[in-house]
């Protein structure tokens, strides 16, 4: 019986909701007359017939101006009620004024009680078809499943507990209530805020504190936990996960603020907990106006645009509405995928995809001459430490010669902002890759002495980014997928980590500090033990380390360190205008004439003589050495970095 009615609503009524609103609302006028007067009295019936066309016209105008017909009937809620109430109040008020005017003119006598009945009856009667349609659609979704391949039983299985009763948690709860076809029934919130205890939000109780998750899950038979605190840092997430793991419930998370570029939370963004959530830090406060001032309506070039950092820089740039973004990269597939995504997400912005190699100075000069970039973000580099140990000449060609070519083109075409992406491996480098990145810093710093007064040429130095291609996290995940073993170089090895969005945002912020010639150092927080990260990833996959997945130690590879540093001992830092960005001071000057040393380095790379090549690297970077096996921890945490 219900199914034919549902089809009737979908086919004939929903496409003409405006007409249905007018017809149903006009029937209120008829009902008001029938309730107020004797239906057999021809005088009142005649008056009603005269009034109906005017009532219908007035209601048509209000329905179209208020847009009541545009609201989704499936999701009928308080917002619909208030809109309909306002609309009916306006009509009844206007009708009351019209009745009084007609009475004073002696034209026609209409009882004011008609306007009062219009007000009392209009709101509930206009809500009836909406509630009926909502019931039919929800009943159909629940009886057939959720439309995404779930059976009826599956669609009803989850009893949901939301961790966090703040704005994000309530948004998730509201979305789940609007979409019963998702198969999730809201049961309760938990939150540590004292003022929320024993309160109800959208009819859902705040059942207790985060520490009480295990008891609440057992008592309420919770089957899914959703963590909805985007502002939580890694320590908070780890504390919540500890409680979640004490239950048999599934658990998922709403992304952190770094991932919510739009600032909005939706149920489509809920995902499984990842290792980046465990390392999440408090959201960085960006100086949006200063960033906007050097990006808005400007022509921007990003080298290495297809890579992890380069592509994220492009996405973060898009928020500030640049005039044009040039995506320069060697890998056609990664550039193609990026440009496709960008044109979908930001259809109003012009993106130019350019396949090219920074090792070719003619390509760069031609591109700069034709497109005239005003801002350059240089993220193109060879970054794989062991591979560059085996192919040191390629690290020179790309990281050194490529940077020099790019800087020459930028200087020749008066680029105002040049931001070079560097690495913590440039500090006391024990690898060819790290040494070449240190030389690249010096190339940019030397160029800063030759630019016009208002130009800004800087480098930004930071540690590892989570999830970048070829980095440890994707490798661990792949090994876990294959059933192990997970290979860790050494149980004591530690690294600094930062999420890709956070690093990219701070790179944009560094450019806005307008400190020409600076080498900026990002506050990376505390170093992370790689073995512990591997164990956490195994647990997040629902497995147990050393039981389901074996951990093996492979030994330190050529060029690797046990502990990375963000500064040399002699550098130290000074504070910048931003609390997460520091300035390296007293960087070591290269010995001799810098340009002639670079020429010798290039000659050595072309010669195939690795001993000569490493000697020339040493002359440019005196701290370049083989990695020490000393296990002494040279830690640089967020408090030491200020000293």
C-alpha cells in the first residue's frame, strides 16, 4: 500500500511542490470559513468564493518569495517549520490589515476570525504533506536498505556514540538524523565539558565523559564510535583511542582542521583513524590577510607540483584565489591527475599544466618569459636518501643545478617571491641528498643579496611529512596489507613528522613574513620513534604487532642518521612573527667564490669520479660527513628550538 503512494509522491507531487503548497494552503481559507460559519449560509459561501482567487494569488506570491517549495521534504525539520511559520504569519498579518481596511471603507464585511484561523490552521496543514513524504521516503529507505548495497539488516545495525558534543559533533549528529538510510542510530554523546553533562543536544543525551566510553558502550550496546573533535591534538586522540580499544565497537574519526579546507564537516568525510590523527597538533593560526596579499590575483608557479608537498601547496593556494597557477612537473601522470582534480574543485581558477625539467635552463627561461610568474614555490627535488647515495650525480643535477637554473630564471624575470622547500636532512648532512639541499639553501640565500629591494627569496626547512610518496608511512601500510613483515631500520631511530596540509600552510605563511634571505625552520614538535609508529599502524589495521604482523630490523641504510636535526649546533634560532616558524641564524658561509665552486661541483658530477664529487660537496658544505653510529640523542624539541 505504501509503495504505490511513495511512487505517486515522487512522480507527480515532488516536481510541483510549489503548486502543492499553494493548493494546500488555499484550502485553509475554505476550512476557515467552514469552521467559522454555517456551511449552508449562502452569504458566507458567496463571500468565500469571491475571496479565494485573491487568497490563492497572495499565497502563490508568498510561496515563491519565501521559497518554501525549495526545501528538501526528506529532511523536513525545524528550519522548515520556522520558514513556514514566518510565511503564514506574514499572510495572516496582511490579511488582517486588508480586513480592517475593507471594514473601515464599508466595502465588504469579513470577520477577523478568518485571519486568526488562517494563522492557526496554516502552519500544521502546510507541514502535513512534508511529513507524509518524509515518512514514505524514509520507510522505503529502511525497508530496502540504504541504496549503497547494504541490506535492511545491515542498514539498521549501528548504534552510534559521538565523542565530542561541540559544533562538529552536533553537525555529525544532525546529518545522521537527516539520513537514516546511512544505517546509524544516534544514541549518545560523550564530552569532558562539565556544562554539557546530562544535557540533551537535538534530543540526544550527553551520557558522560571520555573516560567513561567503555562503560557507556557496554550499557548502551554501542556498535560504532565517531570521534568528532577536529581541534584535538595527537595526545588527545591517542587518549580517546585507548578508551575505544577497550570496547568491541568500531571507531572512526572526523578529519582534523588541516584537512577541512572548507571548514565544514559532513558525514562523507568520516573515515577510519589514521596515523596522522595520532600526530595531529593544534591548528596553526595563519595570518590570512598577509598570505592573501602576496597570492591573491598573482601568477604563481609551483615546481614539483605533482608531488605530495607541491600538490598540497597548490590546493592551499587555491583558497586565496590566485590569478593563475602554473603547475610545473616532470611526471605527466601526476600532473594530469592533479589538474583534473583542481578543475573539478576550483572550476573558476585558471591552472596551467606544464611538463618540464628544471635541469633544462632553456625550458625555464621560455616558460618564465611567456607566463611571467610573480611568485615561485620550489618543491621539485630528488628526496630519496639511499637512491641518491647510489646516484649522487643525479642529486647534483636536480637539486643543485636545477635550483640554480630556477633562481637564474626568477632573477632574470624579476620574480618577487621565491620560496624554496628544504629539509632537516640539510643540517649536518650525512647523505648526498641532504648536502645538495643545503647547497640549494645557499643558492637561494646568495640570490637574495642580488634582488630588488622589495623581493623575498627564502628557504623553509622542515622534517618528514606524513604520507608523502616513498615515505615510511605508505611503505609500512603496504607491508601490513601484504601480511608483513614490517621492516624498521633500527629500534632507536626517530624522525620529526608533520602532516602535509600543516607543512604546506606554514610554507605559505613563511613567504608572507617578508624576510629576504632567511632560512626558516618550522616547529616540528617532538621527534617520533619509528618503531612505535609502525606498531601503532599495525594496531590501526586491527592487528597486533609481533602476533599478527612481525617487525624486522633491516639496519641503517647508506646516508641515513639515527636522529635528524633541524639546526646545526652553531646556528640557533631567533623568533619570527609566527610562533611556529623560526629563523636559522649564523648559517655557515661557503668557502671561496660560490659560483666557481658550483661550477667545479657540476664538473665533478659530470666526470663520474665520485671521490672528487664528494670532495667538492665537502668544500661547499663543511659539515658534510658520513653518518655517525653514536646513539646519543641530539633532540631538538619545541622548547629547545627557541634557545
